[in-house]
C-alpha cells in the first residue's frame, strides 16, 4: 500500500521507471512482428503516463491529451497491422507530446522554491523524455531523407529504433559514445540542437534544483 501511495504521489517517478524499463526491453522487441506489436502497446502505455504526469504541472492537460490522441490511434493500427508505413507519422506525434511534457515538467520544477520528491524524479524524467523525443525526430528525418545516419556496421541499412535512441542519449548527455553518426545536413542540425539542449538543461535547470536542495538542507542544519 505504501508503494502504491508513493507512485500515486509521484507520477514523474512512474514515468521515469517506465522509460528506463523500456530501454531494457526494447532490444527484445526488435526483429519480430510480435515484438513490434508489443513495442506499439508499450508506447501507448508510456503516452498515458506522460499525460498523467502533465496533470501535476502548470501546463494544460487537455493539450497533452489532444497530442496523445493521434499517437495512440497510429500505434494501435501499427500493433494490429504490423506495418511500418505509419511509423514516421506516429513518431512525429509522439515527439510533439514528449517535448510538450518535458516543457511542462520543467515549468513544474521552476514554479516554486521547495524541491519535492516528485520534482527530483522529474529531473530524470525530463531527460529521458527529451531523449525519446529527439529519437523520434531522428526516425522522421530518416524516413524523409534515407541515409541520414550511418553506423560502423550495416552502413547501407536504415538505423533501428534502438540505434537512434542510443544516438539520442549519447548526444543529449554529450558523452559522444555512439557509433551511429548523422551525416546529412538536417540530421546534423537536429543533433546540434540536441547537444545544446542537453547542456542548457544541466546548466540551468538541474543546477538550480540541486542548489535549492542544498540551501534547504543548510537552513535545516542546527
């Protein structure tokens, strides 16, 4: 019961756990029709968690619901038909929702000067949301301009979702560990925007919350 109450009070924690779980499960979902259908169903679940998380923020929840609607429909069709034709469209709508949710959580973290437990989880949730959002943008770019991304192996093939998500995480965190490289102009421009976004997020948002947390602890100290 305590766990359920904790999860109910911290929707950002639930969203973060679901996304990290997705990172571990996605490799099992690639390469088969059943796996791709499961991937679509899992995507619908994460979309629902993102909409719930927006309720805690100053942003409008109906906007998140409106953005999630087309994504749910497209993912449901993909789960039933096992067709990749709608993938760029569903990726575009999911990217919009994830960017909106990330912005809502940032506003949520900045609206007061007391750092709550849910806001601490929101730090990680915003990072994963942005990584997911940019990865979906990469999916759209690859569909519009094939060959935008190459890798050390299978250079002629389109990059898989896991490869693009890996690229997004390494770009956003500025670790530069990915063997997937953007080679076309549009792909490179979005990659540069993601690098700047990651740096600004750590410098402006995370550092502020950490500073507030330390200041609060210092005031409590005797």
